C-alpha cells in the first residue's frame, strides 16, 4: 500500500497507550474516515480488516485541534522591530510590515503554518485572518487552496479591521477595509466555502479583529450576518490591561458588556485569550457558553497575563488551546502548546489541581467544542478518524513510566504519524506529498522580500 492511500478498513492494533474515555488496549478499527470499533486488550475486530497497523510502540491521541492562529505571521517571526514589546506597541511595529503582504505570501505562509501544525499532531486548525491589503483581497481563497493541499481540516475566519487611528482605533488606515466590502466578502466566502456537515474539511466563521480595530457597528452587523448564515464568531478579547483601559476610555464600559451589547455573548462565539475578567464576568461567560481559546505561549511572550482557564472551564466555558500567530509565539507547535498550557495553569492553580489530562482535554475535545464540532477531538466510535501517533524513542523519554504524561512532562515536539479522516498525512515524521525543503526555501524568500518591501 502506498503511503497516502486510504485503506478501506484498518486496525490500529495494540497501542502502547491511548487518550480516550474508553478502553482501547486492543486498538481501534477505522472504516473509510470513521472510527467504527474500540477494542479492549486481547480483543480482535468483529470483521476481517484490509490492513493491520502495529501500534505497540506508539502513543495514540485524537488529532489535536488548534483554535487560534494568524498563519500570515509566520513571515514575521522574531521580527527585530517588535521584540520585547507589549501587545499595542508590538502591533504598531508590525502593522506597516503586514500592510505589504501579497497574495502569494498568504498562500506560502498558510502552507508553512499548516505543515508545522500537522507535524506536531494537529489535524484541525482555525485561522484568524484580518489583513486584506490592496491586491490581497482574495486572501481567504489563498488559504482555502493551501488547506486543501495539506489535507487538514480548517475553520478559516474572515477577519476585519475598520477602526483606524484617526477614529481612536489602533491600526493605521492602510490596513483597513470599508465595512460594506467586509460584510460583502464575508457573505461571499461563506457561500462559496462553508461546509457545516459532519466530517467537514472547511468551515467559515466571522471574526472582527478586536474591539480596538473595528467599530461597534461592524461588531453588531457581523453578529447579524453570522446568525443569518449559521456561522460561528470569533475575536480577540480581554488580552491585556491596556485593552481594559481602552474600553473604559473609548466606550465607558467593560469588555463583557460591550460583547453583550453587540450581540456576541452566546454559545456561537469563541474568543482568543480571555485573560482579564473579574469573577462575576467569568460566571457570565460560563453561563453564556462562550468558548475560550487559551494561548499561553503568546500571553507569556507579550507579557499579557495568565488566563484563568481552569475557572472559565468550571464556570461552563468550552476551553480550547491556540498557538496564536507566529509573530508572538513564534512557532505553531500544538503538542508543545499543550505542555505550556499545562505548566502555566499548574503554576497558577497548583500541582494537585491541574493534570496532563486537563491539558489534553483542552487541546482536543475542548478545542473541538470551541469550533462547534462534535465529530472530532475524541477517540470514540462514530468520530472522525483524526489521529496523532507519538513514539517515545527520543532521549528525552528514556525511562518514562506513564506514556501519556511523558508526552507533556518530557516535552514531545513531533508526531511520528498523523491521520486525518482515515487518510495518512504524516508517515515516519514526513508529510505525505510535500517537499518541505522547497516550501521552506520559498517561505524564507517570501519573508525576506516582505521586509524589503516594508523598508527593512
Ligand atoms: Zn491572535
């Protein structure tokens, strides 16, 4: 059988360990794209299978789900002009560079970010794209092309910025779009690409960048449009103390009241960061089932604060994990992000209150719920066969006792195999059908040219 060929039925036999609520010691059976059987130790499939895959040296996770990213930022990693700055200053350093993005940049950056995510065990990812400079108005279409090339599931969010410096916002006018164009293109990409069915590979959500870069009218109009089209909604919220001050000065309100007044306090919304909330606000968010994308690396790089993730989850919020954009992380590695979330939340709440299983839940089922999906994020019958296989053969794992705990405690960073919908996408650490050296060459060149165009 060729590497990328789909087996009709496959038995993943006798894995070393499995992250599942069920006993899967004997492995799992996949038919086409779906998990059809979970086998207890010593059990065999009910029917004859086409392929038996020996997993006795492998730890098996549901494919990881990333809830927040900005793929284009892979072109501005570790940008000298933005080092050692907090969010608002960091953004102001980068906006003029991002204003020079061209269509092929979006395609290459998306390919590279997806490749990096896939190799880290991620099978589904959201992206928040809010930059549409002149000539790059079809950025969403470029992302769709790249996601199909990589064979991953994506929720691409049609972002927007419409509140410039001259109106009291943060971004310069050169990166803004007018609101009519934003809403028109949002409806277009939803109609062309959004697939709401189980097993979907492509979903669209609507995502004004942040309250300090769009008008209140656009927040409200976006909510109305999303409700009409049956789409989910996403934005950045309560990331920094500066943002809370901005709310008080410009709107004379707090982020959560602003969210409610704009029609955003409901279970079709997931927000990135969600750090600076009072206890009462956490309860309101939980009651409304607003999803939270916890982005620990980004929050630490920008010194934004620590998300009360555990409390938000207890209150009723779906809790997911996001790597955030690659200019504030500065990588796209989901299994590493789970380790960072585990360590950061443990440092906040204590060793006895946060376990590696909490971090795994956030990065799988919790993230899937944020994206409004119940067909992925779990190893269970009837779920999509999205799987990440890790081998504990590196030096860092030698002598490890609990295989699942070792992935986070010892710092796993790359999956050995990855399957999306029953289709192998990574085999032996290599992405199927992708020349990664060529992609990196083109990506490095694009990053250099972008800085040249921006005058660096
Ligand atoms: Zn972000």
